[in-house]
C-alpha cells in the first residue's frame, strides 16, 4: 500500500513521466500547429490547452473558427464535445474525495481531469491509501498539463518545420493512444461498454453531430450496465 | 468589436462551457457512493462515451485527418491494437507500431 507523500509523488512521477507525458507533448504539438494555421495567437492556444484540456474540443474550436462558424455555435460545439467530463468526474471524484479536508478543492482539481489522469487514477488508486490519492492525482495530472503546454508552444512555433505525414501522425496519435489505453481495461462491464460504444459513436454522430456523443454514452453505457447488472461492477 | 477580441471571447466562452461539465460533475460527486449502482452506471457511461469518441475520431474525423484516406486511418488503428495485444499489452509497442505504419502509409501509400 502506498501511504506516504514521498512514495505517492514518486509513484505519480514514475507513472506520468515517460509515456503519458510524451504522448501529451506530441499530441499537443499537433494542436499547437493546427491552432497557428487556424489563426489563433500563442496566448489563445495555451489558454485553450490549459482551459479546455481535452483535445477533441480543442480541435473543434480551431477547426470551426477557421471554417468561419459563428462564435455561439463554436462554443456550443466545444461544450458538447466535452460533455464526457461530466460522467468522468462523477466516476472519479468519489474515489479520492476522502483525501481532502474541504470538498471545495474538488472544484479546482477537476480542471486537471483528462482521459490520461482518469485512466491512471482508476488503475492505480486501489494500491494507494485514500488520504494520498489527491496527491497522486495532482502530481500525475500536473505533469501531464505541463507537457501539454510545452507541446502546444513547440507546435505553434514549429509548424512548417514538420513534414505533412509527421504532422498528421501527431494528430492521429490521440485516437490511437486512447484506444490502446482503454484496450488495456480488464473489468468486464467496462469492456462491454467500450465494445458497445465503438459502433454507436459513429452511428449517433451521423444521426446528430451535436448530441451523438451524449446519446452514445447514455445508451451504450446503460446497455453495458444492464447486461452486467447481476454479474459485477463496471469498475476495476 | 475587433476580430482579435471576438476570438478571445470564443476561447474564453469555450473554456467556460467546458468547465461547466466538470463543475456539474464535481457538484454531483459530493454525495455519490463509489459502491452504489449509480456510480457503476456512470462509469459505464464514461467508457461508452470514450469508445464512441475514439471511433468517431477515426471513422468520421474533423480537421486535418479528413485528408487521410479511411483505409490508412483504420490500418494504423488495427496495427496499433494488434501489436498491443500480441506483445502482451505493451502500450509503447502498440502505439509506436500504429503511428509508424500510419506515417509511412501517408507518406508513401
């Protein structure tokens, strides 16, 4: 059991430095170059990375702005692309809220949540004492955020220096990395939810680009939950 | 309003509209029991949403990936996941293989 601050921070650094940090550096480099091509300033690109902190929504912002979509619709589309943060927060915060004295901290900590920190926390928390979990999360997610900001700046200034296939590869890195990360899931209901979500995502997106993702989560997740209702939890 | 100011408003508005979901999640989380059926259900919802999002990003991309043919996107993904499982769930090997195949196919395919 990991139960001292020192051990917790070392574990978080070991888990974050290396692959997750590298992935964020690379994929946010892709976003940085896209942001510049789309007419954003460096300040806007960095604010977008730190403030939205979810690549699909960030890409939607840059793309739609470049396509001349009006402000309100850009904001609405970005918001809907990020609706996943709601169920992600609800399925994550209860695992670590016992580690803070004042619950209000969660309103700040939730800003750091991303697929990386969510998956890392769900995987590692069982070995970490409840009191130490917020430290693990802040250290892990903080390293990720820092790498993402550095990557954004590199991409912003490095655009053009990169060959087109490499630049496209950096953007492809996101769905690829997320897919491999989630493919490592071992809990039965979670696997069912993933398998149901794969076909539903594109189908519902085709039916309604705005609400497709929400519908995928609600219908696919409920289906997986229902299938496993009597067989075990949707959590590792 | 200048173009520059308007764009900042879009950026800040998007940040606020994204944080709204996180804040709602934090508000609801206060009283959710991790052992409850509701918690298990919303975890399933998260997984389904993430899987749907990834599938959508590959099959119906927005942005620069639209210029890459579908078969190259699918091949990169299949190679990545295939190597990941064949080598005993090694994330680095899977992602590297998928990425290299993708870049090679975009360059020479």
